[in-house]
């Protein structure tokens, strides 16, 4: 299959590219390299450095003629979205609209779109199922929620096949530390460098941590299954940030204490996902347990 991956030079996108490549697909990556890195990609993968909002994006898609467009490119920084909701919506909403519009114009059969648990806001029922009410607490969650609604509209109005994947907290190799880094990457870098890791809030807030290779696998299955479906991609395991800290501390042999800072705006208190729908319809299950994923990450570190 010919597949175009937006944001493919980023953390999750590059793992999706790897999974697609291993499965024998032909890939083109479009990434503006605001956070992406060429080194994240196998050298043979063609990369077009371009913003998804660029009118020339259409020509790139027309020339490649993909069957599937996998859309990972996004402004991913929740705190930045709070400060500048316009820029967040410009990339995550208008950028996605351009991607969807071009997909329809060029005759792409299916889009696979990266969404987030941020669409749920502070949930009231656990584990959170896909039909839980959407009440985002941040402009990032709002732009992802609106993006999802547009994806569905393009499906209904233009016959575009779609799959929406709502990721939990993704962690694993190549996660950047700069900007809105995942908490796993931040803890790892701080402990490695002998600095005090920062915990926002009291550390009792919980998250559903899912390994990036499991996320890539869900994107692989979404090539052929799950049309018209929205799927939580997590583990169903609820882990507090403090517990994560303790597990990583043990693995790293780190003896220091964390610094506690005020919670960040848009942060939620509790999150754990039901992944039953993905299991039933995508035939996807998370395979990498948190202990295993963390141990592998720690094992791969170059320590000073
Ligand atoms: N990391 C997580 O825990 C997480 C959780 C939920 C959802 N997501 C979603 O998964 C997707 C991938 O996130 P990630 O963690 O790999 O982030 P990332 O920043 O590593 O990857 C995003 C990529 O998109 C590129 N990009 C950003 N704006 C662009 C633009 N306007 N035009 C072209 N390229 C652009 C960046 O350069 C980067 O390579 C995003 O849609 C994000 O919202 C991530």
C-alpha cells in the first residue's frame, strides 16, 4: 500500500513509519520538522519538509497518490495551547482540515487520525469508554475534539473512510524531552542527568501509559480494520505519576527526591482507558507492559 504519514519524523510517527515499512508498504513522510528529526527515520524513507497548512501540500499528495493518509502532525503542547489557542487551532484544526480536504480531492481511500484522551476532559466514569461525554479542559483537547467531528463529516459527506485513534500517554524510544515532553521522558532525562525530576501537582494524578510500539501496531491494524471507528489506545492500567516516579527511580537506581510544582492548566486528575473496543474491532491489544517498557528504556540509556 502507498501511505503518506504526516508528522512521520516525530516520536510516534516515526514508529508508525517503521511498522509500515516492515509490513512492506511504500511510505512518504511530510513533516515541517518543527519537532521532527531526520534521524528518527530510516534513511530510505523519503521526506518532504512542508507544513500541512501549505497550499503546496496538495501537489505533494497528488504526486504520491497514497491509498491511505495517516495524520500524526500536530501541535502537541497542552500548555502552549493554553497560551496561544489560535496557533494550536491553526495547526490541529485548520491544518487537519487541509489534510482532509486534500485527501478527498486527490482520492485517498482512508485516513487514520491521531486524537487524544484530552478530548474527554475530567472523566466521570472509569475505565473511560469511547462513548464517554467529551468535555475537554484545554484548547488542545478542544481542537482535537473539533478535528474528530470534521473527520466524521468528511466521511459522511465525501465517502472518505476514517479511523480515529485516541492515544493515552504514549512513551518509549525517541520521545523528545524538549517542550511538552511526556512525563516518562522528563523523569528519565532528569534522573540520568542527576537533576531533580519535576512532578506537577501532588503526583496522585493518574494516567494510562501506552508503549509507542503498541501505538504503532494499532496504526498498522487500522490500515485494514476499524473503518468508521473511534478507538482508545491505552492499556487499561491506571498508574499515578508518583507510582511511575517510584518505578523509574528503582530501575534507574536514583536516590534523589522530586520537586513538586503547581499543576499545569488543562491537567486532568484521573485517566484510565477501556480498550475493549479496539480489542474487538481492530483486534488490537497492548503487548508491552509498563514494567517491560520502562526497563527497556532505562537499559538503552547512555549514562554519563
Ligand atoms: N505523545 C503522546 O503521549 C500523545 C498522546 C495523545 C495524542 N498524541 C498525538 O499523536 C500525534 C503525534 O504526537 P507525538 O507525540 O509523536 O509528537 P511529535 O511532536 O514528536 O510529532 C509531531 C510531528 O508533527 C510535526 N508537525 C508539527 N506541526 C506540523 C505542521 N504544521 N506541519 C507538518 N508537520 C508538523 C512535528 O515536526 C513532529 O515531527 C499528535 O497528533 C499528537 O497530538 C500524542
